[in-house]
């Protein structure tokens, strides 16, 4: 069984997947790492987010995939 703790965050007004990825992987991450991670967040939550990854809504709960 997978015992990795899930990381859930609630979207706040003004949030974007990019900003959430930046918060999560840190400012030292390369642009490539950031792009990769925000795509992972989207893939992980595409059912909740829908077809447009730029359209996330305040109050939505997103599950963040593990980093590293």
C-alpha cells in the first residue's frame, strides 16, 4: 500500500498553478523543474480543475504530488 502522506492545499484568491509550484519546489528550482512540477499538479488534479490549467478557483482543494 502507498503510505505517502497526501498534501492538500486550498486555492486562495490570486493563486496559480505556477505560484503553487514555486511555493512547493522553492525559489532555487530551475524553470524546467517548475514547469515540470506544475504540469504534475495539473495532471494530478485535472478532474477537479477541468480543461484549462489557468482556471483554478479559490476554495478548490488540490492534491500536490510528492516533490523530488
